[in-house]
């Protein structure tokens, strides 16, 4: 059996070719997609600033084969983001991702003397 790793992926992009309806919907729902909604989930969470309505990010948890590495996790998250944005009817461009492998991430713990 192949070892699985859990990745946190932030997919960033730029809104592009938004219809007036899509722009109005994004502005109306902006309070649900601000800093307080930033969570990593399998379905992804969308965050953006309404003024100016220019950039967005989506946060994903991706579980995949460790042998495939961070590049595959990023590609999987970008595919999920494209599908979600397409389903919502939003136009975008320039997707790029930042990946963190939670299974290899070093955690610095404070020693008892530093508390």
C-alpha cells in the first residue's frame, strides 16, 4: 500500500471576465467569504476582498500518494478550484498554488524553560 500524505493547498487567482450577475453575487456574498471563512477543507473555501474585486484564494486539504509529491497535490487542488469556479459561473485566470505537506512539516515546540 502506498503511503498517503495530507497537504494544505492555497490556490490563488484573479477574477476575469465576470458577468454583471456574477460580480453582483460576489459583492452580495462578500461577508461570507472574508478572513473569518479561511479554512482548509476537502471541498475548498473561497475567500476574497470585495473592494477591489480582483483576486481570490481557495483553501483545500488534499490527501494523495506521498510519492506523487507536492506538485500533484497542487494540481489536484487547482482542478478542484477550476471545477468549483466553473460550477458557480465565475471567470478566472492565472491560478497558482502553494502547497504544504503536513506530514513532513517541522513543528518547533517551546521548551519548558522558554515558556
